[in-house]
C-alpha cells in the first residue's frame, strides 16, 4: 500500500511539469480554485489527501474527558473531477478512500504499516463515491455544491476493530467564499448534509457483523466550517479554521457533537501542482467523542 501511495505521489509531481515555464503568468490556483469554484470544460482536478487522527482522550457518555489507550486512524482520500459542458457549471468525478486504524496503545506511525490482523490493526479500501459538483446560480460563481454517494466496499467481519462506517452515505456539501481587502484575504464557508442509511447497530448479529461500524446508521451528519485565509503572495496562503459537527439521531439511538479549531497553509509549487499541510484539534465533544488531533498533508493537481 505504501508503494502505491509513493507511485501515485510521483505521478502527481510529474504532472506538475506540464506548465512550469509560465507559472508566474498564471492566476494562482490556490486563490482561484477554492472548492466553491468549478472547473472549465475539459479541465481536470486530482487531489491526493492524507490525514492521521490520533487520540488518547475522549468524552464519556456526556462531555467529561477520560483517558484511553492511544488510537490512531489514517485516511487517504483521492478525488478526481473533470469539467463538462461549455458553461463551466457542472463537474463530475469519483472519490476513493483508503483507511488504516490501530488501537490498544500502538505507536502513531504503526498505521502506515497497513496491518490487517483484525485485532488491534485493520486497513483497506473502504468506500467509493460517484460525485457531482454544480453551480446552481449562474450569477453567483463563488457558491457551489458537491453531492456524493459513498458506498462501503470493505468486507464485513464480526468481532473486529472499527475500520469505517458501514453506511451508504449521501453527502451534499455547500461552499461559499468571499475575497476582500485587495485580494489578500478570503473567507471560505462550508455546510454539509450527510445522510447515513443502514440497519440499526442493535439489530445486527454480532456473530455475523461488526456492530461498531454501524454506530452512525440512520443519522444525519451536519458539519459547519469556516476558514479565514491570508495570501502573503499569489503562490502562498495560510489559514485558520473552526468547525462544529453534529451527528443527529434519526433512529439509531445515538448522537454526538464536537468542536474543533485548526490552522494550515498551501503553496503553489508550479502552475499545476499545489501542496497543503494542516493541523486540527478537537477541543470539546459530547457522547463518546474523541478529543484528539489531526495532521494532514495533501497534493492537488489542476490542469
């Protein structure tokens, strides 16, 4: 798995060589192509995003913090989109997610071994999602939505550790951004609606299936996010962000909520390839919510 990731990253860097000579003449991708902005007809957007979330604390059934043996969750999300139509208002794409989890106090970097013993380590390709991006209003180019249907493809194994939600999830994200103060600052906002469909965890047979992976079935995931970015140059941005997430019970007798804050930065390596790094910390939560931190690194190619 690590070899596959390395090969893909190498391909991304090779793609970046298409237009290095005129990178100074091109509009900054990191400033122009926010998630609110759609691709033009024939353009491609490939994003390879990796994150490691690790925690040694979580809340109890309320909001009290308790210590637990370290748990670490690695997620790779690969997104591929292309623009269709002459009006630049529709993009289509596909999303793949690969995960690797460890529990029981294992070192953080154990997740990068992609072990799969089913006891304290589990990994694999978890979901595939066809996706569509749309600009619903012709005169509001900085407002868009992305709708995706996440389908779990990993094998159901009873009495094993959690790998991913075993739900068919219909997720729609709404994006809006506003650039101001001589194009040096940008406010980006995002609101998501994620409907998780599936049987209740209490109705499953633990001898036949992993009930822990069904905790979010029959629920609504509602994250609300805001990012404030500053552009020291056309090739560089730094940002701070805040996020409030709600998991609303729609029949599975379980709900959660959490608050996180973070910071990060992006750099345009060439006029095709961008790199992004960020850090996020969950500062509060309710109902068995993890109180950990996420370290992320991503590559994005637009051509």
